C-alpha cells in the first residue's frame, strides 16, 4: 500500500508544487545533514490553510527542525502577526533561522531550548494566548506539551499534533516503545479533556501511515 500512497502524494505534488523558497528550505536542511522528518508538502499546505481560515494572528510551534512547517505557518500570518517556534537542537535552530530569513519571515522567532523549559517560560512571560499551536517534537513530551498548550490558549485556539498514529503502533497497549506509550496517553487525554473538542485523523502518504490530532479549546 505504501507505494500507492507515495505515488498519490507525488502526483498531488505535481498539481500543488512547493515554491522555490520551500524547496530551498528542504535543500538547506538536507545539505546541513538534518533528518528528513518535516511534515509532507500537502500537510504543510493544510497547516497554512487552517491558520488562514481561522484568521490566526499568533502561532506557536513545538519542534522546528529546518523551519519547513514554520514557513508554511508563518506565511499564513497577517503583517502584524507573530509566531514562536521551539527547538532543542542548536544546529536545527540555526538552519531554521537561515531558512526563515530567506523566506522573509522576520516575525517568526526560533527559540532554542527544550520545550519542557521553554513552554513554562512562555507562560511566565505571558507570551500567549496563541490562536494555533502545532506540536511536532519528541513524542514522549506530548502529554505535557498538551497541558502547557492549554495554558497558552484561549477559547477557539486550535491545537494540532503530528504523528499520533505511528504506523498503528498505538494499538499495542503493552508496547515497550516509550513514544507510542506517550502518544496513547496524549490521545486519551485529548479525548477525555472537557476543555477541548478533539479528533484524530489517520493520514497516509509519502511518510507512510500516521495521524494528525486536532483539538479546539472550548
Ligand atoms: C519532526 S521534527 C519537526 C518538523 C517540523 N515541524 C517541520 O515539519 O518542518 C522534530 C523537531 O523537534 C525537535 N525536538 C525534539 N525534542 C525536542 C524538545 N524536547 N524540545 C524542543 N524541540 C525538540 C527536534 O530537534 C526536531 O528538530
């Protein structure tokens, strides 16, 4: 099946090609030796469309990598909008800053540090509320990142999280994989938390079989 998922994404890529800036961002990440684990082009496009449809003016991302999804999200902002993206790896942050500068996105701040430190910092600084929060970092942190995200939200904030199906590994309740265990906990949290209305969508494509979670704050 994965061959046809990839073929369909490749075909869709011919209809909806990334522009030169996005292509250059991917290329810089590759040249700099970053892992190729950014959202797919169609997912990046989805993030941009959702942010624009909801009129997001303040966006937070957890997990920057080379800034590919940050470019998609940053482009959705109005001229006076703002975005902060959190990254633990200094080299990733440096590459992302270069990519965001090439994209002309001066209003996107790349904040270096572990999200376990930087998210509480943002709360302390009263940096929120954010209209859209995209969680895409280490999976073990997702339950905590969700909790902090709620503190950085207002009614109507959309929280999106990537990689919440993990090729179906979330089905195994006895799994030894700490990431899958954390994602099971995260999915159960967003399903049960009365402060949000949430759903999880399975996604297939160039990145195989995975899923995206969407939670809107009540
Ligand atoms: C899947 S990649 C992000 C991809 C990016 N959102 C995109 O689609 O272009 C995950 C990123 O999260 C970063 N990361 C991992 N653990 C983190 C943590 N505890 N705090 C902040 N960033 C972290 C990794 O270094 C990596 O760059």
